C-alpha cells in the first residue's frame, strides 16, 4: 500500500534535477575528476575559479514552474566532495569561493516562492574527504590499484570519521533549510559484486535513515542506501522502462522516478551536442507517467551560474505542451489493463475522474482504433483546442474508431481526452 506522504509525489509526476558544482567550470563532465584522474591539487584550480556571477535562482525557478515541474532536487554535494551550502564541517564549500554565498539557501528560497517542493541530492561518495576510504571502483587515485596498493594508500584514513561527517552534513541540511520533501542519495556499490565496494555499513545507512525520519517525518528517501525497505522511490536513470518499475538496484518500492538528461552528462557539458529534441523530451514525460512513474528532468547550470539556452529552450518546449496537456500528466498513471494501447500511442489514466488520455506519438491518417472500448466511451475531444473527436463503434469486434483530422494538430504530441461512461 502506498504511503500517505507519497501522494503528492505520485500526483505531481514531474520535477527538475539540478547538477551544479565545481565541475561546471571545466564544463566537461561531472565525473571529470574521475575520468581525468585528477588529484586534489589539480582540481583546486576549479575551486579557485568558481565565481558564478550570473547566478539567479529566481530565473531557474520560474522556468521550472512554467515547464510544469512541481518539485526539484539539487546537488548539495556531488562525488567531488564540494559542498554547495555553508557546511559546518568542511572548508571545501561554496562560501569559501569567490562567490561567498550559500547557493542552496538561495535556490531553496527561489523555488519555494514558485511553490515547488524541495529536494536535496547528497552524494554518499566523496573524492575529497581525507577519511573516505579509497576504492578501485570509482575513486580517481584508486582506479586500477590492487587491494594491497589500496591498503597502503588508505593508511591513516578512517571511514567511521567519514560516516560521522556524512551524518552531520545530512543533519545540517535537514535542520537549517525548513521542510525538505525529498532526499536523494547517490550511490552504493556494495560487496561482493565490487571487491572494494561500499554499501550500508560504509554509510551506517540504518542509523542515517533513523535520523532522517526523526528530523523530517514524511520526507521521501530514494533507494540507493543499500538498505532494503528504506527507500520510498526507485530511481532508474537514462532508461525508458517498458512497464512499471518494481525493482531497481536490489530494492523494491511503491513508486518510481526516472531521471534523464537533455544531453549526455548531468553537469554542464559545453561540447556535448547530442541534445534530445522537444518531441523526445515530451515523449520521455509521457512514457514515464504511462508506466506509473515520475520524470526528473536534469539541467546542468554553467560555471557563471545560468542555465544555458539549449536547456532553457527545452524547458520552454515543455511549457508550451504542458499549457494544454498538463491534466494528462498530473494525477495520472497507468491505464487499466483492459485498454491496450493503440499502435504509436500511449495511455495515461486518471482514476479519480475515470478519464483516459490518448497520447498520439505518431499522428495517423483518418482513424485511431481503440480495442475493448465499444459501449464504454461517452465523449472524446482534442485537448489542444477542446474540439470534438467523433467516433464509431463496432460492438462485434469491441472496437471504437476515432475519426481524426488528416493534418497533425500543432503540438509536439497531440492528446485526445476520452471520457468513459
């Protein structure tokens, strides 16, 4: 049975992911430190250069709200270890850069003003903290090292001290920024699959979750703590599931949320040109909701602090489409099994209003045939302009044939609203 505090989440369906950190300065990838095997001294130049003089979170928040997004999740700390908030526990933080201000507080205030719910992404991994145990799975200096070499590198490090730092940081985030609706951890890679991996014991996940539930009752926690039963939401990334997601990373949960990027990386990628089209992005939203999922769509702000024009354009494309079709997303989910999807179409269903929404991904000529619909359809209309879509019924074959205009309506994905008897 779904938990009551998930009701808003499974109703709202659409959120903004924000990956922003020092990696925005090189603009090559948020895993830059790992990919290029940079040490702390080499990475320091990005800290020294970080000064987002064009940062205006109100612009971000307005764009998210206009796009129809109802919540956001922002990186408080990514794997690089750099804190985007005024941490009490490290000097490796934004308030010690030339910018000098707590970006997380500014972002939270701006998005709350637009009535979006608040989510924090916090990396369990940390490539900067002096007590974090180096592994050969994803730690930059540990890649390719033997376990003997790692043991030598880890002399003087103490994961228990890192656990205390992790818990203290989460406590600060959950006590100094008001009500937090989502906390999104990333990520576990446990043994024995990974010889030098890390999982629930390396984060003390059990006590971490207890603290979170005490500080913020009703907060939504994702499934990446390697602690069965602790996650409320499954989080597959960069995939389009063919059915409802019920298992992910060894966990099960009542709800799922796919996270996607407009292009390749999560952080700002100056030279990445494999951007999804407006149609592809809207398809993503539909394909998540029609399988009972949410979509968390990512932006990677630049080193100067603005969301680049390519991303703003895609947010605008969502805004244009959601202006007319948001009721096919909010409060909707998977259609009853008795209604198989027509070719090149996706259904979403609002069980409160008993309405089906037929998303026509590839516009046909003349007719769309709906199986198992004879005697069940009261009225149909095109959502774009509210105009009637007439239909005929074949009771013997149990088919309703919608008569659609030859010309595709002027929207990326037309939607026909079906009112059932």
